[in-house]
C-alpha cells in the first residue's frame, strides 16, 4: 500500500521561498505521477502542477508558472515542490497526491503541509 | 478553465436519509473525467468516485456517481454520522485540473 508523507509546517516571510517534501513509499517510484494541490479558505482546492518522478518532467498550472518548481530525488523516493516569491495569499495547506493513471483520479494523498506567510 | 459549481452549498440531513449532491461544469467534461472527494476536518481529501461513476477502492456502495457532459451527481444513501464532511467534485479532462467549491454535509 502506498504512503505519501509530507514534511512539516513552515513559517516564511513575504518574498521568501518554501520547499515541501513528499516521500513516497510502497510503490515503484516510476509508475505514477505526483500532483500538488493547495487549499485556502478563499480559493478552495487549487491544482498547482504535476511531476513524473520517472523522468522528472513537469507541467505547472498557468497561475503558478514561473514561481513553482517541482523536482524529484530517486535515491530517496521523494518529490519536492518549491514555491518562490511568497505573499500572504500563499498561506495554505499544500498536498501532494498520487495519480497512477489519470482516468482513475487522485487515489492517495499526503497528510498536508501548512505554510504560513507572515511578516 | 473549466469552472465547476456545486450545489447545494450545505445540507443538513438525518441519519438514514439520502443525499444528492450536484456538480455542474461550464464546459463539457470529456471522457467523463470527473471525480468526487470527501474531506473531513484536518484530513486530506479522499477519493470516492472516479470517471463519474466508478467507486474507489474500499468505498461502500452507499456512494454512487452519475452524469455526463456538464451535469454530474453524487448520491449517498442511508447516511451515517461518519459521512459528515465536505464533498468536492474535480474535473481532470482538461488542464488546468479544477475543483468545485464544495458541499458541506452535516447531520441533524
């Protein structure tokens, strides 16, 4: 059974960057995609983009293009999402989620990482 | 972008009753690539239904999905107290993937 475990909460100042880790266990690291979704009271659930851990290719949502970078470390089965130029509107819970085949939806989720942006 | 509008925004029902949740898209969701998720406080969303009508692993048959094109429905029969949650629809037929704003289900 697959498990996605995310890194702990972060507090950042405006203008800073944050990097969140998502460690995947229980699954071959190249047989799925990892999507990132964030949740805010104002915007609800917002899709940020996707990475293929097998080859590192990414596709980011237009709203975050230029600010989000997704990478992976195959030696530790970990995917990373870095968001730069933070503003208070980036205060949110960030989730990673696994998709094996898109037709079957987002079938496993990390526990979420709270990022607070405050001066 | 495909905008998903869920209704009602909230509903309060008694255990044993049935619930009907609606999700309407402003454009056709091709391949019926629409999913439903359940989210309880402090938890990540949990996949209930994928591709409109397929139950995810471990989801009881009290949950069912239907629809096509722009109109989709999640039906929950024989409500149980554990069903208290916010329910979201999601389309993944076209980037960007988008979610509805959610329907909050409470128990009387």
